[in-house]
């Protein structure tokens, strides 16, 4: 008996299209995760407009602005890394990916100093100063730490993801004809940027 | 073999390579919009509701620029934009339900 049937993907289980679609579907769930948090923010800010305004003065607008510029720049470098790899310039793609990771680290260092000064002022939920604040301001800081914390976690994950892709670009598993993994890490990184685009004005620029 | 050839053909068809220049232009626009939001909030302190609306409008323009150019959405198949619209519609639905809930308490 002869078996004429051959699976269409015999020999390689790689499918660029579905890989990208899967990534986008995952990003949509991430959007709704943060979307829910933005709704919580909206309700509590509508109920405590003055408290949110007063509490927001504790944040450093300069640090927030610099962090925004850092993230936007890193989004450009990872987008350019994809262009470089598509054109076959692996070296440049790796360099641009490293620049993106560097920006991720810079973002986290700035965030560390920002959070550090809040801790010094006892503004983390559970600390003495935090407990003595009126309810509206407590809600602001609770949401601030939760949302920027969850975002920072995404920055860390995105940085590690790009690091893994750099390793695969060096070994040649990710190359000109197989860019999916770099593309997906780029998409994830842009999502991190997208969320920050909304977090920044909502927490730092209240007036 | 036949399938493999077809596969690469399709890939070459769908793949769009964005230029470095395009990415740089998108970045410049994003930086400009960021500085704009900061200035609006710094100097427009009297127009409280207007500044929130302006900030959200600018943020949405920025988000669209990131999605369309950095995330290549402009060059993807239509299904991706359709999905995005469905997800956004779902979010707007949640938004209205929450607003309705709080206004009718």
C-alpha cells in the first residue's frame, strides 16, 4: 500500500502568518487587561477629582517625560532592527536590539529612582504616610503603583524576550527568511510603549 | 517542494519592508506630540476638562502612529484592522456599561 499523503508542512513546523496572528491575539488580551485597569482609574478619578490632582503633584513630570522619550526611542530601534534583518543586515539588527534592551534598562533605572523617592515619603500602600492620606489620594497611589508596576513587569519581560531573540539571531535560527520571533518581540515591545503612552498623561499630567 | 515554493512566494508577497526613514519620521512625530502634551498640561492649567480631553486625543494619535507604522498595521492584511476594531468596540462597550452603572446608582 502506498501512502501518497504528505503533510503540507513536512520537515518544518514554521508558519510566519499564524505566528504573527497568535501574537496579535495575545496582545489584544493584554489591551483588555490594561483597559480594565483604565476603567477603574476613570471611575475613581471621576469620584475624587481633587484628591487625584493633589496626589499627582508628588510625581516628577521631568522623569516621566524623559521615560516617555526613552520608550518611544526604543520602539523606533526595535522597528528598525526588523527592517535591518529583513534587508539581511544581521549585525545591525543585533546592535539595534541591544539598544532597545539598553533603553529598557534605562527606563527601569529611572522608574527605580521614582519609586524610591515615593518609598522615602512613605507613599507605598501600607506605609504610615500612605495610611494617613484621605481616601482619594490613597486610591491614586494604589493605582499608580499597581499600573506602573504591572507595566514595569512588561518592560522586564519584553527586554528578556528581545535578549532571547538576539541569541537566536546570533545562532542563525532567526534570520532574513525567518523573522517571526524578532517581529513578535517587536510587537510586544510596541505594546509596552502603547500602554505607557496612556499611563503617562493620566498619572503625570493631571491639571 | 511545490508547497514550499508556494509558501515563500506568498511570504514575499505579503512582506513589506519599512524604510529606516519612515521609522525615523514616526519617531519624530511621536516626540513632537509628547512635548505638545507636556506643554498643554503645563500651560493650560485653567481648562481642566479640556486638557484631559486634549491629552487623551494626543495619546490616541500617538497610539495610532505606533500601531500603524511601528507595528506595521498599515501594511498587514485587513483582518488585523478588523480585529482591532472589534477589540476597541468591546472596550467601548465596557466603558459605557461602567458609566451607566455609576450614573444610575
